[in-house]
C-alpha cells in the first residue's frame, strides 16, 4: 500500500510513503484482486473546506482511473439542535448526507470514522477484505447450537420449513407436528455427497443426520 506524504505519522505506518496516490486524487493506493483501489481521507472540517475550494471535486475527477474509490469522512461530529456542525456552524447534517449520497451516486464508496486509529483500522481491514477471492458472510446461516439445527428440534424444523414458498410459521408448525418432524429426506447418501468438493465423510454424515431421515432403496 502507498500512503501520501501529507498523511499523519500514524497512517504513514500502514504503508510505504509515496506521492503516487495524489496522482489519483487519494491518500492511500494499492492493487487488489479487483483492481486499483484508492482511499481519500477527509477530516470533517477539511471536507467542508474542500467543498468550498473545489479540492474534493478535483480529486473525484481523478478517481476515474481507479477500479474502486473510497471516501472516508473522519471525525467526531457534534451537531446543534438546528442540525449545524458545531465545529464550523456553517455546515449541516443534511449537507453531509447530500455529499455522501452524491459520492455514492458516482459509484464510489463512502465510510465514516471517528479517529485516526479508526481510519487506520478501516483502511487496513479494507485492504485485507479486498484481498479475499470470496465474501460469503452475508449468505451464511447460523450453525447448529445445542439442539438448534437438529431434526428433533421443533423450532428449527419450523424455521427450515418456512424456506419453502407458501409456508408460514403456523403451517410449518402444523406440518412438523403432523409428521413428527421435518418430512424431508436426502435423495442421495453419504457416498454421493462426498463427490462434492469440500465434503468429507464426517460432514456427509452430519448432513444426512440433520434431517433425521436417510435415503431408502
């Protein structure tokens, strides 16, 4: 990662100091799996000033050379009851939201941090996250905990049955009670499941046992 020489010492420590990021209108620059990434850090008062003197507009114009551009707005923001930023009295929360919305409309990302330490963590975390070839955390369901996730747990059975179209919680409960469990069974056995990359004998057995029923000949 390259870090602009204008950044504070704490942030310079997370990369190699170089003026190259400034050519892209950012303070941090690195190559990732998805292409060239640039992060522009604006302390809140500097953000206000850069809106007035045109610096942010100029920098955003340079972001076109990036695959991912990120604006970080940094600072603990205190607002008056009228919605004005107390540190300047000339900038409102509505204006800040407008800036963030406008940035995102261009396809760039916008993030907020409170301190230099927060910013350092966010930039390093972003670099790590973008280095991964897959991101599946939002598609992952909770794993079994105690009896949850087992065939003889009624609440889990109701949860599972509601995955199917037309089945709500009440009907799911009736189905579970009528059949004494989840009326589903694998159409394959452990040997078949183990042909799937990443599925070994232990996992295959757990998968089969999770429904409490096995394939019948």
